[in-house]
C-alpha cells in the first residue's frame, strides 16, 4: 500500500450564525486584498511613484470588482462554458465556487487601466505596484483551495501525497500548496527584491512584466502535477487549459520587460 499523508480535514466554513456563513475561501480573498492594499499604500509613496495613499485606498474597490467579475467570467468562458450557457442563472452564484485566476487578472488589468487614466497616473507605474502585491492574494487563495480540498493534484506515489475527500482512494499531489509556494511566496520574494532596486522601479512596466512571466511560468510548471478540470480534461499533447492560458502571460510579460524604459524617457 502506498504511503499517504492524512489530509487535515478543516471545515471550509469557519463559523455559521443563522443565515450568516463565513467561509475560509471568502476570508482568503479578503486577507489578500487587505494585506495587498496596506503594502501597496506603503510602496506607492516611495519614489519614483510618489502616489498619494488615498489613490490606493480608492482603487481597492475597483480591484475587488475586477477580481470578482473577471474571475467569474473567466471561469465561465474558459472552464465550463457549455454548462453556464445551459444554466445562465448559475453564472451569478459565485458562492458555489468557480473562479479563474486568468480571468481575475484580466478584470484587474481593466480596472488598473481605467482607474489610472481617470487619476492621471502612469498606467504601467500603477500596474507595477499592483504586480508587486498580487502574489499575496495568490498565496492566501491557494491555501483556501487546499482547505476546500479542491483543485487537487494528480495521483502520485510521492511520500507527501494526500488522499483528498471526494477524489478517490489514491494519494495525490497537494498541488494547491505547490502553487501557494511558487506563485505566492516565492514570486512575492522575487517581486520585493526587484522593487528594492531603484533601477528596476524606474522602468515602468518591468515589474508587471516580471509578475506575468513569473506567474505564467510557475503555473505552467505546476499544471504537470495538477489534475485538470473534469469537464475539460487534457488537451492537445497532454497539455491543460491552465498551460494554454499561461503561455500568453509569459509572452506578454517578457515583452513588457524588454520594452521597459526609465520613466523619464518617453515610451515608444
């Protein structure tokens, strides 16, 4: 019999009082947004950004809306289109699960563009600040996926494999923890180290490019251990939807890094 670690059965519901239900998943989103917001306020006041903290405060609402709408629509379009076309009323039932990071990223990108233009802040400079703090949300979100025993990995004989509820008797990769470590913790360290370099901070768009390429590469790699969504399965050459969606992020990230120029220069 293959050795497997016991899955720490944590109730996805933190507590429930009458009709009020507080879930770990919701708290993860809130924690990511609030911690990211506080850190972004600190970073924004530093040169060469010199953005008033109030601008960051106001953006929190925009970011929240972008994450929720973009994340939900991304899941609908990329991961379960046929089901939601047959059941359009289920699209708004976000509490039943189903969010796409790539969709949420697109939603936040739209929010960044319109908010920065409205406030007359350089779009790429503001995007860089968001990129530095984004891994915080990813870290908490992936921990919540683990607690919910969702988005688990493929079957493995590794000694750290876990038997997840409703995933059969075989041990699987705890891919949610891999993602929390790579897309969250490691990418956050990289972003903070780069942010501390004045020559990097002054090249607007470089940090956003680093985040996109870094996340895309980490997600592409982890998809080799993550079980594909049941309704999609494997795509061409054994690839997954997550990998296909990550390739454009890597390409866009490398492009932004290559074209980044000191902010005193006019962008081409």
